[in-house]
C-alpha cells in the first residue's frame, strides 16, 4: 500500500512562512483576509470602524513574533484558515460587545508631553472596584512612560487612533514589515514592563496577563 500524499494548501504554506519569520508572508496573509473578516463582522452587527478595530486586534493576537502566545500557533495545518479566522473574529466581537467593566485607555492629549493615560468608567456606576485595580492602573502608567518615544508613537497610532499599518509606514518613512516588527516589539515591551511593575508593587501577587486584560481591555497588548 502506497502512502497517501497530502498536498499543502496555499494558506498552510503561508502560515508556515509566517511562523518561520517571513514578514512579507505575514503582510500577504493579513491583506488576503482582512477585508473579508471586516465584512463578516459588519454582517454580525458591527459598524465599519468597530469591524476594522476587531480585525486589527485579531492580527495583533495572531502575530508570529508572539511565539507560543500567538493565536496562529494554535492553527492546525490542513484545516481551512478562513473559517478559523472568522470564528476568532466573531468571538472577539462578542467579547467586545459584552464588555461593560471599567478600563484604562491611552489619552492622546497630555500636558504637551505626548500620549498619557486616562481612567474611563464604562461600567455601572455602582460596580465595586477590585482592590487590585489601582495597582494595575499605576503599573500600566509606569510601563507606558517607560517606553521610548517611537514605541509610544507606534502603539498610539495603531491601537488608539486605529491608523492602518500601511499608513503608519508612510508617516514614519519605513516599509510596512518594519512597522509590523516594531509594533510587536513595542507590545511585548509594554506587556513585560507592566508585569514587572506589578511584581515590584505587589511581590506576593500571582499576576498574569489575564488579570490585566480584564481591567485594561482597551490598551495595546491587553488581550489575554
């Protein structure tokens, strides 16, 4: 009996190239599926801006530079990629629509010294605030201020002002793959710095990124 030969699909090849660090393959992957995913979300009740936000957040979660934490690392070769991405996007939209808890957001206006932090309450006024919330908020502020100006600018443009990466590249005078690399490096630095500040503020606490994501779900990288 001869062995069955299973041919790889174009998506499987593209995903494998992305996992291997091919940033051109990553750009092609996102460009191939973004518009379709946005249209699906609009049909599921999102407005255009919200659909674009969700898809951009989806790509941030799937970026290969996140390694084992990347959602793309969970994709099983041989299965259709588009339905898998569609399920992720729909779940993210539902999660976003359910969120009513207080969150921390980055405010573009700040004493003339670049982006700052602002506390915004989007939940019930009578909701009890967890004791850990002030610690998390301070750690987020300290981590944000600890980033270099370019890192803050990229995160501000991509995650707060929702500027497409292609336009960010034009603004900065670099190619899009550089923006993608710098964005994920900035997200990683932000996350690691926030966790380090939390550990310093409360050494006895068993902090995880999920703890932070529940309180700060509108900051870059704050998706568990």
